[in-house]
C-alpha cells in the first residue's frame, strides 16, 4: 500500500490507450471508465499489484515436509497457497495438507484442516513471502530454510 491515502491510477487497454482510471481513497478504489463514469468500487488498490516474489519455495516445502512447525505452516502458508494461489478444490487441498503433515509424523484432524481451508478461502488470504515470514515467525522461517537448503 502507498503511504498516501489518496491517489489516481490510469488504466490502459493492451494497445496503450486510456481505458479509464482508478481513484484510491482511504482503503477504497473507485473505478471509472474513460469518460469518467462510475463502473465499480473495491476494497484495496485496483488494479491489484502483481506479486513480485516467487512461491516455488512453498511447493518445495509441501513436497519435502517439515520436522517442526507443520501446523503453523498449514495455517499461515500451505492452506493459503493451495486454496488462493493454486485454486485447488477443497478436498484436494485437504488431502495435500494431510499428506504434508504426515511426512513428519504425528496426528492431525481432517476437521481442523478443512476448517482452515474454508477460512482462508472465504477471506481470500494470500500466503506471506519468505522474507515477511522471516520477520513474523523466525522459528518457522529457520525450519523452512533448513528444509530448502537440503538437496
């Protein structure tokens, strides 16, 4: 997000001509066509900014498993990635998360995984970047880093 509370973004067609514009004001973007007529409003910045960070690391962790922090990984990273980035159906996401968890042993309840999957789907929450995870949960970041460094 910008530090400014108001700004305008010019929207363009693929040929470069002006398609309209988006006016951002305190958390809401109002989208107008090239004549300045109202089209719609959305929360947040429109158009959404593209992700510049790779999420390949999440796929590697899901494949390799984690020795620790598995439930936090499912809650904050894996579920968000499978549901809101890869757009997997609920059952497939639950199965992948279950398989991921059991690589490290222990017991996990399908109802908990299903609840997490439904929650992130309803809220549209995206997974954090590896860099932001480093700042938010240093322990999980270190476990992930160790797994990613393995060959």
